[in-house]
C-alpha cells in the first residue's frame, strides 16, 4: 500500500507522545503477524526435514505416473507430508486503544468502517487486498523478476491469488517448485502485513465489519455488483434495524448472501456458472454508535435471532421487538389418573394383554380420553398376543399417563435457559415395576 510523501522540513509537524504511541501500537501489530508466521514455520520443521529426505530417495527425471508405479510407498509418504505443509491463511486484525482504531492485514480478507454523516452511510475499506489485482503488489512481484502480465492474466500464484498470507510454505520457501514463480529472486508471497492507525473513533463511527473473501466474492459471483462493499454495509445496516444482538446481525447477513448465491445457481441463468461453489464465510461486526433496533434489556433474551431482512430505514426503528403469539395446547384432564393396567380376569394367562390396536404409542395430539382408557378392560381378555405385546401395552399406558399431565410454564433464567419440562422419574419407576412383574 503506497504511503503519501512527507511534507517539507518546514511543514513537518512536531511528533508528540500521541504519535509515538501510534507507532508503537502499529509495531506491536506488525510483530504479532510475524510471530505467528515464525511459529507456523517452526510447526512444520519436522515435516520439512522428512520431506527433503523422501525427495532425495526419489530419482530425478521420472514423470509423476512413473514415480507412482515404481515407488508407491515413497510417493504416498510425500503426499502426506505435503498436506501437512500446505496450510495457510489470510488474516485481518483490528485493535481499539484509547478511542482509536488500528488494523493489520495480510491477504484478501477485508475490514470496512461505516460512518454516518448527515444521516447517510459512508463506507470505507480500511484493509488492503493483497492479491494479483493490486497494482502495488504486482510492482513488488515485478521487482522480484516475475512476469506480471501472466500473473495478472491468470490471477494465480501456484494455487491462489493472494500475494501475502500466513503459512503457505510452498508459496514461500518452496516457490521454486512452481514454474510461474521459479524465476523470482526472492519469496513472492510474504507475511509482512499492512498496518494502519490510529483512526479516531468519533461519534460519527457507526460500526466495523470484518469478513473473509467468501462473503464478498459470493455476492459478486451471484449479482456481478461493482459496489460489493456498499452492498454488504447496507445489508448489515438493515439487520441492525431488526435484530436484537450483533450475532443476529452477522448471521442475518451471511444467511442472505448464501441464499442469493444458492438461488442464482438454481436459476440456471448467465450468472449460475459462477455459483457452482463458494468459499467458507466468516463475518464479525463491531458496533460503535449504530442503533440496534430491537435490542432487549432482559439478559435472558439476548440470544434471540430473527432471520428477517428488510430495507434499511432508520426512521422506522421499533422501540420494542415484534411479538409472536403461539397458542398453548389445550391442557389434558388431570382430575382422574388412569390406572397403570387393569387386573386380568382370564385364567388363561397371568400377564395382562390387550388388543393389537392399543400397542401403538400414540402422539400427544391423539391421546385417548380417560373414558376410552377406562373402558378398555372389555377388550383386553379377548385378544392375547403374548408377553411382548403386554410389555408394549404397559409402556404405552405409562407414557400416556405421564403425557396427560398439565405442562407447567417455566420462566427463563438469567442465561435464557429453562428447566427441562419432561420429567422421566415417574416413567422410569413405573417401567421398572412393570418389567419386574413380567419377569
């Protein structure tokens, strides 16, 4: 990322303690990235040593299929080691210190700072895309001796288009193994971050969005939008209007982008061919001064999520969240508790039996009435189906008995949880008694 030239000596401002603090903080961020890169390299040291040993055992000059046929064990071992070494990632990190925002990033994950000026949203990307679409990055690669025309045309550096990342050994220490990168005089992919800050967080700052490339690329692929950052920012603002938590805001935007991407693929139109696959998506939202329309004061309700999106309209922010009425089921009669099983009257069998129709465990909505259950002895001695049916009948009767009890409404606790509304203690006691009688 290019930096503006310094003013002349007579115009240069005096550097105070505040400016020194900014420099130190940015230095800490930069060291954090390089520290992660160093630890990543240390984690693969053993695998790299094994890989070098295996490659020495494979003769040069043979094609891949010849190596697989003649040295299958070594090739399998090499592929396993390559999978351990190949991992890498982009990263964007934001730090808030003394009402200032600092940011560092490598790769193409993005950060947007959204402010409100005179009621309008102002969207600014404060991260830098480190890929083959960045002219500054192409210039750096050209200085390493690479053909930037091929790179910008193919937009690939051996497997991806990122010019900076954490990890990715093959794009760094092992870049010579790629023909398009082998002429470079130095590592083409680096872990050096772009760090900016501190950006004053004034009252105009609304919210901050940090997301992976899967979010904005999915939207670009589906809609061909040329203003994807603004589209995402306005989606976030719309979710602020209806959600009660920041998690709900982020999830609502992700769900909407996924739906747009998926529907475009199913429509089989001109954009469908770009939507046959997508990357994973992560979105983080940090609120500064943006109104959360349905924020609830009760702690128990902070985990609610309303998967609904509407056009953003600040004047229509509701003071209270919309309510959803769900009628309670009619309570089952509990004045008379049915008996577990009526006593048998037939001397043929000592085990209680019933008709085959009664052996099915019925749902809560179709429970037999107390009158139906009390009249069942007239049929129980006429259709004997053995001990297995008897056991099934008893379990059915027990479950029906427990299900018929009135459900008590429980209030959520401070964490938004309620106590279990099904108590199996009575069931287990009666079931064990029935099994004991059958034995």
